C-alpha cells in the first residue's frame, strides 16, 4: 500500500504511519511564495534572455548592419559620381520601362529626377530585401532553431516564461532594424548624393526598417507552424518571394497601362515603396506595415500557446512503417529532406515564369518607345523578344541561386542539430554524405531553371502566338545553371573547411547579382563586370552561349566540391 495515499479526511492531518503533511494554509502560502519567486507571467526573464541573445549575435549583428549600411553608401556615392545630368535623364527613361518596373519598382519622381529620387526608385527594393532576409534569419535562429537543437528546453527549465524567447527574439530583430534604419539614414545623408530634406532620408530608411519588422513577424508565425527551422525559414522566404512577385507584377502593369496595379498594395514591399520618399513623402503607407506587424505578433503568440515545445502546429505526416529501398541510401535521405521545399519552389518557378512570359507581347509592342540604353542591352528593336527572354533567364538564375545557397545551408543545419552524427555512425561516409547533398542541390537547381524556362516559354508562346519561342527559352534558362553550380561549389568548399564561414556565399551572391543587373547600366568596366558569376555564359537566345564559360564553371564546381569533401573528412564534426 502507498503510505502517502493514506490521507486524513480533510487532507491536513498527518499520514498514518507515514510522513506528516503540511497544513493546507501553509501549502498555499508556500505555493504563492514559489510563484512570486518564479513569476506567473509569460515574459519572465525577458531582460536576461535578451542580453544573452545580444551576446550570441555580437558578430552577426554588426556584420548585417555594416554590410547593408555600406551597400547604401556605395549606391549613393557611386550614382552621384557616375551619373551626370544627361546620363541620369537617360537612365530615368530606362527606369520607367516595364521590365525595370518589374525589378525595381514604380519609380516615383523620375519625371523630375534627382540623384536621391533615382537611388530610392532603383535600388531601394534591394535594401528592403536585405533587411527582410536579416530579420527572417535572426528570428528563426533564436526561436525554432533553438527548439530543434534542444537549447530552448534548457532555457524554459529555468526562470523564463512561455513567450519569453519569442518576444526577446522579436525585440532583438526590431532593435536591429532600428539601428539599420539609423545607419542607412546616416550613410545616405552624408553621401555625395546630398539628399534633402532630412525627413525624406529618414522616411526612406524607416520604410526599409518597416519591411524588416514585418518579415520578422512573418517568421514568428511560420516558426509556430513547422517543427523545423529550415522549413520555417523557407515558408517565410516564400512569403517574401510572393510579396516581391506581387509588387513586381503590379508595378509592371502600372507602367505598361494595365489594370493590375492594385497588386502592389498587397505586398509589404509595395507599402514601403508607396511612401515615395523625396517625391510624395507619404508616411501613412507605413501604417499598413505597423498594423500587419501587430496582427502577426498576436497570431504568433496565440499559436505558440496552443502547441507543445518542440512541436509545430502543422503536425508532421507519419511515414511508412518500413522505409523504401531508396531511403536506405544517403542520396534518398537527402532527397526526402529537400523534396518538400523543392516542390514548392518548382510550382513557384513555373507560375512566375508563366506570368513574366505573358508580358512578352507587351514588350514587343512597346519596343518603339524604349530608350536606346535598354535596346542595346536587349538586342535592339528587332531582337527585343529574344532580349527580354534572355534577360529573364538571368533574372531567374539569380532567384534560383538564392534557393541553392539556402538548400546548401541545410547541410550545416543538419550537423548543428546533431542529425549528421547518427547518419555517419552507419556505413555512410563523410564524402558520401556531402556528395549526396551536393548532387540533390545541383540537380535541383537544374530542375528549377527548367521549370522557370518552361513557364516563361509557354507564357511567351501564348503571348506572341509563336510556339517556336518555347524551347529556345527553356535552353536559355538551363544554360545559366553552370554559374549556379560554381556558387554551390564555393558553398560546399566553405562547409568542408569552416562551416561558420558559409555565409560568405551570400556575399558572393549579392555582389554577383548587383553587378549582373546594374553593372552595364552604370557603364562599369568589363573587368568589374567579369567579377559577377552571372555575366559570362550569355543571355540566350539574345546572345550566343559561351561554351568556354560553361565548361569552366562545371569544372570549377566539381573541383570545389571535391576539395570540400576532402576538408570535411579532416575536420571535427559537431556532436551532441
């Protein structure tokens, strides 16, 4: 018999033959004291945890802030130095073209262009994307990634509330965006662009910070949906991509006189651009950002209250009792891990390609009114269709390159989550594990470029009523994949040598993308343009493909992956 179950009638007396029980009043007083010491609120320990997060990000925080502020300073000073009155006017005509509206935005104030207006209209969206990526990665790193590795459980075992970690991560990210806005405002205000007034500079910088805050809240929600950090970040990245596409289609339609301009108002990126700094100076679109931020925070807290620690709202689908023969191989396991994200990206690329391809007819009709600068880039008036399709192949290559770097980063996430150790405890070698991950990512990049090319080719064929455009468009997109492979090879090399340095791949990606998209417009030297990975293959069907560049990229990717495999065998593994 359990002696402790032998209570007296009122529960306050001693247990017969057992341990005496404290009176009920004493127990309640002790419970109240214990609760007062630990705290009944859901935000207990917020200050201590925020300081801890700041300490953990003592390296990444200044890197993000200084990099994006330096990029702002570069844009402002480079444009002011390179562009004189005539070239600025020529670039203004170019910026109001539907293709550039798709990439950069509506281009407010370009009728009476100044250097600050040109910078805000042409380059502001890329700074917004940088702030959004910073926020997505920061929130995911301090919330879902902590739960996935088990560190959140240790923190929750201490004196912390249920929502402390999420709120601390959001406060940290909002603080980073505030500091980023201040840094960008200072870099812009004291540049050669000489923007005026100061309130317009602050509006531009704050609108960028507002985008970052919105996507911090988006990630706070996606972190509650999935049990895995990579999936949470991918969902937030998908929302960012959808926002960019909606904004691009809306602005492109607006410039070309279509009826889809309202789509821009469905995007947080569109809200920031609708402030029209240095032109209209509208603050009220930022109320949309503030409202969405507040709503998403409430949703994230409610979702967190309704799930268990380490679990997601969306339950993981149970697999089969017995694994198939493919899943018993490292290649099959990697494919299983990446299949869901690859499927979503495939659908997105196909749809985006079809939408952008449908504008081919409009581009052909407006060729007569295009400035010579853009006609030179796209092959002249007679070759505008091929030029547009070739340029969009470059555009999609940059988008798929972002996917490739994210997918390659999953290899390190598996290791830091202690999932790699049990895999390598089997007959799987380190070289086989890295080679399997690299193979799935490399082939996935080819597949996504094929989906983008197929969608755009179909859209162009329907728009132009010319079926012969389909396969050249697909080929032009596939031809860009060797450049992506070289970037992936560099990423896997960093993983083998020093996984902490894998973020350098994003630096190479960003520099290559900026040079490819804007280097020729800025009339940069060929030596500078050649630093980009995306300027060597050629924009087929408008340009001939460079077989030499394709071979060099393929060989370089193979060598880099091989060296990364050797280095991975020689370094220590992150273990539990």
